[in-house]
C-alpha cells in the first residue's frame, strides 16, 4: 500500500481552528481571583512605599482578563480561529466578567474594573469587524471633546483607539492625565494602555492545538 501523502501547510492551517482546545476564561478563574482579593490588604502600612498588596493584585486581575481576551485575537491573527469563532469566544469571556456582582468592600472596586473592561471588549470586537478610524492623535482629541453624558460615543472612540493598539500601534501613556479623579475617557485610555502592555507580552504567543497555558 502506498504511504499516505502528508497534508500541505495550508491544509493544516485551515484545520487548526477546529482542533484547538483552550479555555480562555471560566467562572472558577473569576471566583478564585475574587476570593484572593477579598483576603488581600488594601490599606498597607504607614511607612510602605509600595502600593498595597490588594491594589497590586487588582491590577494583576485586570491584566489577567486582558491577556486572555487578547490571546483570542492573536489566535485569530494566526489563522487558528475564524472571525466568528473569535467573536463568540470574546463574548463568552465578556459574559463571565461583566455579569458578576460582588458584595461587600470589593463591590465598588470590581464595578470600576468592569467599567474599564467595557473598552477591552468593545475594542476587540471592533478590531475583528474592521472599518475603524486609524489616526490615534485625532481620535484622542475627538474623545476628549465629547461630553461624558454621551457615554456610547465616548466608548466608541476609545474602542477605535483600542482596536488600533490591537493592530500594532502604541497608545496611550502620553495622552493620560495624571489625576486622582480621571474622567471616563481617561479611564478607558488607561485600560487601552493595559491592552498595549498585554499585546507586548503576547508578541510571540501562538498556542499549539490541544495545549493550554
């Protein structure tokens, strides 16, 4: 019997999305983070120069979600997911993150985190759909000029900036105001900067079918 021919690279690439198994986020993962945060110290000592443990953990919690969402994008870019699959997986993570209610002292912090995350999910979907504006400087100017009562318009502009970051552009450190009370647009720019940092850590990311990390 003649040996079977090896599949060419294009054929393997086309089949990869069907074989890839990866749980990007789960309720258990969220619950574990919330439990750890509930036990963390947010006050710190009077002489501590570093940020209290709780706030550092909250930042890591944000990054963890951000990285998992952007892994989906990277796998789409590497032809492992179709656009439709990537969108659905992003929505799956969004449902876990945005539908949670936390009681007690963490409530306000988690609500603030979820508010910031709006731009992560909006930007990821916008990148996949395409057709967004690409001049970041003009977009920042536009976003800062919109009345905060027009939340959907502000989010739309911030999401365009985020989509550009996903597509390889840098933003947004120089545009972020140093303030203890940032506005809505500035909060979303801070989250886009987190996305920018996460994209840097995923530069060489490419899951093999069947593997997780």
